[in-house]
C-alpha cells in the first residue's frame, strides 16, 4: 500500500511524530523537551506524523517522488510544459507501489492524501520554509530563490485543493499557534485509535510541548 501526506516544509511533521511516540509510551516528554531546548530539529530521530501502524518511513521510491516534486516546481516556474511535467510525474508514480511519503506540494495526479497540513498565508509558508532551512543548513543557505519556490508551492497547494480529499486535515495556526484544544484532542484521539493505545500523557502536557516547540522556533528564526 502507498500513502501520501501533504505537509509544508518546516511545519513540524517530525515533531508531531515525536508526540505520537510519547502518546504510545515509546519516548518520554523529557526526551522531547531536551530536543526542543537544543536544536528543535526532530527529523533525524523521530518518524513523521502518521496514522498508519504499518508506516514505512523510507522506501526505495523516494527518489521518484523527489524528482516529481522538482519537475512540478519547474512547471510552476514556467521552465517546463505541463504535458512534459505530468508525464514524468505519472511515470514516476507508476513505479511506486508501497510505502509512505510526505510531499511538500500537491501533485496533479494524486487525489487522496492521508494527512494535509494547511498554512494560512504565503508569508506563513515562507516563514516555515525559512525556519526549516535554517535548522538544517544555517541562515546563509536561504535566498531569494527559496522564497520564490516557497510562493510557487503555496499557490499550487491552494490551486489544487479542490481536486483532492484528505483523511485528516488541520491548519498550522490552530495546532501550533492558537493551541486549539479541539484540534489537539483530535490528534491525540486519532493516534490512540490508530496505534491501539491509551496514553498516560495528558492533554495539558501535549499542549505545553507544542507551545514550547513553537516558542523555540520563533527564537531560532528571530536569532538568526
């Protein structure tokens, strides 16, 4: 089985994956706090958020999907025709039979996503993209070309939104900035149902971790 999620660069997909592991009792909240206070980068240690007990973190078809994203961005930037871009995307997807993948932009031939994270604006998308780049590569690596690509990706995701459906969707602001308890409860409950567990971590602890994570993100971007 193959599974796609649509998740913007820098929007905390591996942090939410860490929270899922805390809900399952795999890691402690102190483990997560230590990571927040350090780099606040969860990619290297924790799997991304998912509601599939048979989630495949890495598969041998990541290369095809990375190429598909690159080719579709080239089309969005008027460097490739829609016909050639779609052909490459379709050919690549035809080689992908199983595994899970988090895409940073919607592809025109995918009609269903497992999880979709929605950002509020182009500026928020830029903020998240820059945050992720700084965490991974340092501030000097982010330039005007990155900003252009971020804008193209954000607009593409808005344009293609009517063409797909999601098993679960949430918006970044509600989850990470407003700390909306209804959204957070839904995340906790879905994780418990999916992984057949009853968490000992309270809602308040999850809210506090999300708040600390978001505050640390702001510090990192403001400092850089």
